[in-house]
């Protein structure tokens, strides 16, 4: 774990590494990320998630001027509850204004799901306290996850439930009003670092709360019901909560093992290396480099063993017409 003298963004990233791994090993999260949940169960998950974001975003709005929360408060960019509501209404086939009275939602509320209620209660407790600073840990875990892993699974969700990503129907949750989520994450980290400063006691408290948020989400995933048609030999899931280190992010975004890309499926270009509609970065494979090196070495070997070096080599090329000698 990073020293408490480090910026809070680094402390949270490194200090939640074990929690990231635990989420990856959670069966419910794996079903969600791979798009295996039955359509009705995915809808139920969206409803639970809406209640989490509704509680969180009401709390953040209430404390929008708090010095620790203000630097990263931008509901126009980050708020997810309205987008999730649109997705829920799409799946139910009803107006956004009426989905909460739908029987599917009222049934969920009557279930009194303890993990969901515990999550909401924790957020409201912090919001009602004299010091709501720890809400930053809740916002960090959810929003940084949405900007990272959440973006990666958008296509998988769309494919699983036959959603039109161009229209955004059913997948507004994963859509942000920006072409550069990497820049948004950098802005968020900078805002956290500036707000928290060097307060090591606060850093330790935020780290403890962030790990608790992972636990709350893990409990939420435990509520998900097994798919009626699970995918055999499915690959592992990736973490969709919190931030990840640059190295880890590369593997999560690009590796077929970590990102759960199926065999025979074309892998998408990671969203983080697409900036403002620019061309993706060029990647040169190690195999290509080695092939060139081997070819050059072989050519040199043949030239030397044939005695065709220096002026003798030039004369040979001139004799067969491959090189035109300069005027004398």
C-alpha cells in the first residue's frame, strides 16, 4: 500500500487492490460483466443500482459546497441516477416518470433486501453527519469504476440484450457526455488530491471507507440470481469499481483473459486510448521486430560467407545492373 504521505488518489488506487481482486472473484459481478444475467435480472440490478446512486447523488448535492467534495462535484458530467432511470424505463417499456410505480419495482422494494438497504443507510448516515467527508470515498469507487470498467462492458451488455448503442436505448448508464474519459479521470484525481492535501488522518479514513464501499457493492452483487443459461468455461471478470493503476488498466482494457473477450470475438480498441476522435495509438508487436532483426542478421551472414563485402559487393551489384555506377 502507498504511504500516507502520497496523494490520496494513489493511496486509494493501491490500497483497494485486494478489494478489486475480490470483486473480480465475485460470481454475481462476473455474470453482470459478461452479459450472462437474464434480461429480467439485469433490470432488477439496474433498479437496485438506481437506489444507490439516488442516495449518493442526493447526498453530494446536499454538500456540494463542502470543501472536500466541491472540487469533484459535477453532476452534469457524472450523475448516473437519471441515466439509469432511462434504462429502466426502456426495459419496462414505460415513461421515465412512471417506472417507480411498476410492479417489478414495487416487488423489489417489498423484498427489503438487506445489502441494498445497508448500502443506502451508510450513505445517508454520512450525509446526515457533522462531517460528510467520507462521501468522497463512495463517489470515487462508483464514478471511477463507471469511467473505467463500466465503459469496457458497454458493448458486451448491448450485445447480450440486443441494445442499440447508437441510439443509447437501454445503455445510457454507460454513456458520458465526453469523448475523453481518461481526461475526466485525471481531473477527478487532481480534484481529490487538491481537496485532501496532506491530511494523513483523513487519507486513512477515506481508504478504510473506500474498502467498505467495495464490500457494500460485493454484497449487492451477491443478490444477483444465476443466469438460466450460464456460459460454460467463461473467462474471469474485470473490476468495474474504483480506479486501477496504469499497468492494471492496460491489462483490464486489452487482455482477452482479464476483459472476458470470447474466443473468436473481435476485441474493441480500449476507450482510454481514443481521444477526441483521434486515430488509436500504433502498437508494434514484438514478433514483427524480431522478424526484422533475424532477416538482417541472416543477410549479413550470407554476404560475409560469400565474400561480398565492401567494394566487392558494390561491384557485384553493378555487374548485374542493380546499381548504376556514378559517372567517372
